[in-house]
């Protein structure tokens, strides 16, 4: 046996994973969970840029982004419930929570955020809903009565009060949206046994990627919905969104790389495991897909779209392409963190594999269904809450938001 | 020297005694099936953990249990794994305990394997090692019963809990099978049981310990590589091992979990 051959055989044979580590417990469902909550948090940030920070250009999508956030929020627990071995006991997390658990807070944070989001929507839409109620009959009238909380009062004094409530809700909504997703990052970042997850930067990276995915989701869906409904796209709004997307993505991508660089530079014994993972089973999904194709390319595209004066059609098309790529980047990032982290055995000697099946309970088809659900809910919500202010202007209604 | 007849007689006498014992056992066993378990009389079974039968309260008091694995003794027979599987009917592919085989060659490469968790024992030597073998040993693994268990910390519903006497247990009626404890355990001793759809792991045979019996794996180990006892009992073997100058260590000490599972002769290659 030649020395090289011997070394190669030895290298291959020294891999060992603990027998219980063969199975990856957190499946595609747990990839989708932070993906969906991230989109929720990010979409809310877009709305807040208008409602709290008064970025006027974002007015056309300020309401839409809230409805968009609500549609995704409604589906955030679906992958979790599908994942649990005993979903019928899920509410125990809120009824008998263990105070030391990083996971036990989710129900409370999620519900509290859901209430704030819903209340903000109801207050912003109240004048619209009152007007719609007057025109509606039967079931829809009853629904609008509930949604307007029984108040038809549109006097200047009532609207001024509404504005105060909206400002307050949007104000506390920002830290809550940040908490929601920073906290999801902490669920992973707090697992000391997993060297890929256990970093204080995890909540930061999750939060920034959440902002990025939310803005990208809003841009892409706004352009597509407007196109398919034959309505014009507000180009100033899109250009502003693209600038924000670029800005947040710079932070997001830089932090992702800094995190890796810090690991590499400190080179603790964990780095040995991480390096084997990132240059082994994750090479394709991390270096080639997440970093190479879906980070670097949209990074330059967004810079080009933000800095160079381009024609509207160019911005609309390439802005949508870049947004789509960013959405893929964030999904890949979730995959590489959630699945990648579990591929490493705690034996520190090898990695397992994970290929989701199409039809298994937590496989690809259920994932696709779960990702389509928010879009269906968005459609249903759009029947109740007009998505665009221009629709209302046409109907001659007073707008608040 | 004993002649053949005498030897045969001896064997026959042993055989008769053996059959008698089996019959007695069968009758006693059948009785156990008809008598309610609560009324089970352990009077005939010797107490293996001194003082345990005096414990009457819901929690064991005044005891501090420790588990010691002596790596220098383990022969990799897999009896412990068989006993464990029989005790708990663990579904295939999941392991409450397992035995690893370590081989170190003269190039300092470390080869570890644990086919079927060592359940079938290590009857054949490895022939695929490219260099001459320098050293080899077995390492049994089980729940570390941490003093600061990360599984208990992360469980969102309190299904995984720590008893006052230091055992880390799982309430199967509360567990939602979120899998957070599986992720949090640095030792990978946990799994989601496909039958019960709840988290599962080694309990150091809490149900046996409560009745004054040793854990099943300790009971069957033919070379006493697995030891269990009360550290407050200064006559116990585990107390003596941990308090006399031995090479004793725990797994992944920098995790800060403070395991109550100690290893005699632990090697630096072991993770």
C-alpha cells in the first residue's frame, strides 16, 4: 500500500457518527418555520418604514405589506404543528411552559405580535372598512361590523385618535417584529451542543435575513400582482424598496461572512468540524448556491439597480429577478443553518445526510403546500381588505394610513 | 484428578438443581402474572443498592447516584446493549446505550465504529485498517445524567425534568416531541421514539433503582465495566473509585453540563 493510498483510506475510515445522529430530527418543516416568520417580520418592517419612519415613497405598499405579513403569520405555525410528534399537546407550551426553555416563549411572542399586527391593520383600515360596510350586505356586512369593532365614527376627532393608536402600534410593532425573528435566531443560537448554531450572532443574522426576505417578498409580489391585475407599478416605490433591500442585504451578507470568518480565525476545535461540513456535504448548497449564485449576483444587481439611473422596465424586471434570488438566498440560508447544523454528528468525526422525500409527512410536497397557503390566505384577505390605496381613491374614500 | 463418572454425577446434580431453579422461577413468574404488580414482593430478590428499600417517599432522599464506566475493563461483548434492548423494547435504529470500538494505528489515526450500536458484540476484528494497529479499546455510552442538563433547560413543556435525586427523566404524557432536547444534548443520547412519538433516552433504569436493583446493563456486565452506586455511601465502589487516585474523567467537560457519568481510564481520543 502506497503512503498516499494509506492516508486516503485512513481519512475515509476515521469518520464516525453517533448512532442516534444518523437521523435528522429537524426536517424541512423547521427550515420553513424561520423562513415564514422571517418574511412576516421583514414585511412588517417595510410597513413601518412608512408608518413610523415616514418614508413617503413606500406609501403605495404600506398597507399591502401588513396584509402580506398577516397572511404569512397565519401560516407560521403550520410547519411546526406538522413537525410535532404530538401536535395535540402543542398548546401545553403556553399553558404549562418551562421558563428556562428558549422555545417556550414562542407562543407568547407569536401571539402578542399577531395581536399587534391585527390591531394595526384594523385601525389603519377602519375608515375603509366602514365605507365598505355601508356598501356590503349579508355576511360581508356582518364581517365588516366585527372588523370595525362596531364603530362607524369617522369624525375628525375619531380619526385623530386612530392615528395616535396606529403610531403607537407601529412603534411597538417594530421591536416586537425584531423580537419575533431575533428570538427565532436565538432558538438556534442558544444550542451550545451545535457548533454551527451556537453563536451570539445568530439572532442578528436571522433578523437581518428576515428583513431582506420580507422586503424581497414585498417587491416581487407587488410587481407580480400589479402586473397580473393590469395596474401600474409605482416606480418610485419600487426604486426605494430596492435601495432598502440592497442596504439590508449588505448588512445581512456581511454579517453572515463575518460570522464564518470569526469562526475560521479563532479556529477552535469546533472550526475543524465546521470546515469539514462547509467544504463537505454543504459545499454545493452553501458556497455555490447560497454564497456564490444567490448572494454575490443579487448583491451586484441591487447595487447596479440602486446606483445607476435605469429605465423603469429594466428596474421592474431586474428588481423582481434580484428579489426572487434574495428569497432563494434566504431559504438556502435557512436550509444550510437548520439542516447543515444537524448533519454534523456530535461525535465531531463525521456527517450524516438528509434528502427529504417528496411525499413523506415532512417532505417536499407538504412544504410546497405550506408555502402556497399564505398566498391563498393573501388572496382571501385581499377580498376583505383592499390591498391598494389607489383602489380606494377610485372609490372616493378617505384614507388614513 | 476427578474421574469421568464423578464428573458426570456432578454435572447431573447441577442439571437437576438447574431444572429445579427453572421450575421455581417459572412458577414464581406465573404467580407474578396473576398477582398485581404493586403487591410484588421483592423479599426474595437481594437488595443490590444498600438502603434503597428503606426509601418510602416519592423521591429518594440522602442519596447521590453516580455511574462509572471503566474503559480498561470493557470487552465489547454487547451484553449491556442486549439487556437494555430487552428491558425497554427500544425500536431498531435508536439507542439508549451503545458501545464504541476505538482503534488507533501507528500513524495516530483514530478509527471508531459502533455497528448496530455494538448490540451484536465485536466478534470480528477490523481488517480494513491500512496501518499497523497501536491500540484498541471499547467505550460504552449512555445518558450522562448531567447535574446541569441542557435537555431539561430547553424542554418547552417541562416534559424532561430532573428529579430531586438527580435523575433526568421524561414524562411521556407531556412530551410534544419537538426534538429540542435531541438537539441540545451534547452526547446524542436522545432520540424520538418512533413508537411513542416522544423523546426517549437512558434512565439509568430508574424503575429498578427505586426497588433497590442495579440498572440492567450494570447487572449483566460480565467484567464489571459498568458500575452504579451512591456517592453518599462511602463504602460503595463508585465512591471509592471517584475518591481514590484513579484516572477519572467525564465526556465533553467544557460543555459545562457536569455529567454524573464518569469514565475510568478515559482516553483523549474519546468524544
